[in-house]
């Protein structure tokens, strides 16, 4: 929905994608990506369930099909019912990587984690009344102004699973008391020009599957589905006039 207004409640949750450009060993470009969004919840466990939900929403008997689906899938109802306030700025939103990944060290020991990306400026949101007074493009207008006074930074964190934690179901949250480790800092230094941005949007395809040694996907069935759909979406964008 490229034309959706920043003030539209349906613009939440927001998304963040990060690309790591890796050293080349064969003369070709190498990268790995992280895809996250601004809620810890996800509506369904599998791609098939997500498709079923979309068909219920868009079908001729949505009034009956949607409540019936939500009755069988309380996790979807929880996702839809979450209160999502709009951020004051892109720099004050938090993001969650809902899928689990396996980090493997040199001795073969496996640590399973989920990413979190937290704003250094703190989480700051605005209520519906304040949102009414904002410009339809207030988030995109505010970020360049903020960057004039300094970098925008996020703490790159990971929540570490313990034995018995579910790793193949993105709708199941791990307990908040699980250990949180800091992996690094993400810094935003500049905003692309409109011309550069349009070019990137048309060509880039973010991949939720890790493409780096020592990091592997978990047994979460959504990962392959998301990777396949993003690839199809990217090809369609590249083919568009």
C-alpha cells in the first residue's frame, strides 16, 4: 500500500528491514537481511492459515467466515485486537523479528533467538486525537529534520530461548523474563533522495532467510513462505512499468 497515509490507523504495524552487505569472496555481492515489524504478534502460524484468513476477509460471506475463523484461531484475534498507537517518529518505534533463528558457534553449540530492535530515543507514540492534527506524511517529513541534528540509532537486541520454548510457531511469545542480549547498534545517517528511493523500492528484495555462515533458520514454517512471497513480490515490482 505505497500511498497509504501516515495518519491511517491501517498503516500500523510498521515494518523495518535491514540489509548487511558482506565481504565478497568470489567477486559477487553477498548480503543477508533481517525483516521485522512493530508488534511482537503475528496473525497465523502457517502460510496456509494466513491464506485462509485472507480468503475469509475478502469472500462474499465475510460476515460469517471471519468470526468463524477467529473462533478457531484466537491468535489471529489477539493480533487484530492489539492496540497499536502510531509512532511519534520512525526513530521512536520498536520492532520485532517474530521468527526464531539458530546461531551456531564454532563448537556446534546452538542458541535460538528472536530479534528485537529498540529505539535509543525511547518508544514514543501519539494518540488518535494528536494523530488527527498530523500531516498525512508526517513520519517521512520528520525523519530528515531529525537527522539534521544527529544520527538516529536503534539497539539491535536478541531474546534468547530456553529449553522447551516454542521455535516453530511465530504466534507463541516467549516469556518476557527470557535473557535479552545486545548484538549491536543500528545507525541511520541519511535519507535517500526520492529518485534513489524509488529505484531501491523497485529493485530490492529483502530475504527473511539468513544467508551467512553460523546463522540458520529455525523450524518455523513461515520462513520459507515469507521468502517465496517476497521473491514473487520483488519480481512483480521489477517487471512493473
